[in-house]
C-alpha cells in the first residue's frame, strides 16, 4: 500500500513545535521589533545593593509613598515635622532618619507665610536653629508656584504635562533633593479624581520621577467620609489607583472619645494615630503610632498679654501603661483597702472597686488620667488573677458582680 505524504500544514506545524522546543533561537531567527523579553541574569544576592530607606520603612529612594487622612486631623502638621526631622537628621518623632536628607515640602493649598509659621513653631518646640535647616529644607506654596503634572479634557483625554515634569526633574537634580512631599495630591493634577486610568497615569508619573531622580516622593491624600468609622488606606478619596501605585501607604485617624476615656486624656481631638496599611518592601509594624498636637506661641504678639499666633506642633505620644510607676507595695496597699469593704465591678457603681484602689495609691479619680489608670489596673489585676470577679446579692437582693482579692476566698 502506498504511503500518504504528510500535508504541508502538518509539516509546518511540526517545524513550529521543533522551533519552540529548541533551547535557543536558530541562527536564522530575527529578534522581533518593539517590546522585547529580557533574559534573566543570575546575580549573587550578597552583591545586590540594599534598599535605600530614608525615613523608617515609609520613604524609600526611587519609590512613591502615600499618606491618607481626613481633614483637620493633622496630616500637614505631621509632614512638616517629619520634613524638619529629615532635614536636621534628628529623631523628632521617635524615628531617626537613616541619613540627613534635603527635603522639598510643597503645599498646594496654604500660603507660604502659614507654612513658615508651622515650621517656626516646630523649630521653637524642638529647639532647632535656623542654620540647621539652611540648604536642607526647601519650601514652596501652590499659591505662588503651581505644580500641575497632568490635565484631562473631553477631547484629548488625560495628558501628562511633559515640560512641568522635566522642570521638576531638573530642579530635584539641581538641588540634590532626597525627599519631595506633595501635600495634597489633588493639587498636583487636573484629572477626574474617580478616573482610575487617569489617576494611575498621574501616580505612576510621580513614581517615574522618583526613579529618575533617585528620590523618595510622598503623596498626601484625603480620605472619603467614612460615617464615623475608622479610615483605612483603602478609603482614599476617588480612584484606588493611587494606592496601587505606591509601595508604602499609611493612614491617620483621630482619637475617638472612647479611646480618650481609656487613655485618660482631656481633649482626644488633639491626638491621632498613624497606621501602616500597605508596606510592600518590609514587614508590617505592630500596632499604631500615636501623636499629640501641642500649641506653640510664636511670640509675635504685642507683649506678655499677647503671646502671638498659636500654631500646632506634632509630638510623639505613647499610650499610657497602667503599670507605669506601680510597685508590689502599691498592690498590697490596694488589696488591703479592697479587703476592708464590699466593692462592685461596675465602674458606675458608688461602691466601685476602683475607689479603694485610688485611695490606697493616692490617685484622684475625678481626674481623667487617674481614673483611666485605675480602670486599667482593675482590668490587668483581674486578668492576671490577682483580683477575681464573683456574683452576690446586694442589699436590695439583686444579683450583682463584685470584686475581691483572689486569696480572700
């Protein structure tokens, strides 16, 4: 029987498979034009350059970072204090910059004189001399010098302002800027805030600027209304593309009234937390960092009775530990006072167990800080088993929860 010759299509298919399975291109193969695939080249990890973090694990050379916050929390106060910290190389807020940095702070909303007031207040509070900032801190206002790197129209769509970008890059190079802070992000573009494609283009252009200039770029952005819920980095106003384009993102939240009661602070609205919600280049930190805005008078008034403008300055703040300053003798005194009576677990009761504890430790529970400390001690001692909660009938024959010293059973 005669053999049928393979069809030309089968031959072509076999030849194609043969080429695909070969270990490399044939001598006749031509490199395709346009987009190219780059072969991986092994490099000993020990010889790789380290990531260049500049401030904590949030700001890093060649990358964009973002800070999200609602209005009136203190984001601009925080960024100005961080800018001064990096420019001086000081750990003003508990974070020591990895190197002293030339920082350019651009605020697209406030006038330059107001920005200068805030910087002056920081310098007064932290005892920073003018010469420490000269040549290291650069400050501009969008009211005097706009920086609009992109615009959007119905006819042309989203368009990057190439001359503005080129000028930015040249200025960063000329002044050897290490960190550029853009506050707020919305002031640097004229594109629709909810347009993911447009925001992606703008955010990635900032990343490209960071890459070309070997600088770290911080974009400060507003969050949408959350109805009283705590904001996250996903709550950034408008498109989510900004969050996707940066390598580190953090969010600010005001201290709530309930948190203020637990902490024992008089005005919780002067306190806020910073929490990292996205950290692609390092392990996430535990918990939140807390800060307090304290007023500083500039001394530009008419005398002792008029100290001048009061400007807020951000100060690092630690959540109080109820055990700070408490000794074993303090517990013994509190335990003796508890044994002398019948004390309720309910913090609203007239016979609350915190009353004898406060007396024994010479604390005044009419003060918020002292009451918060006593509350914390009650919880900690119950949790540790030093005190125990039990049920008993009160004088009205109602079942209530009481607290006693654990060894008093």
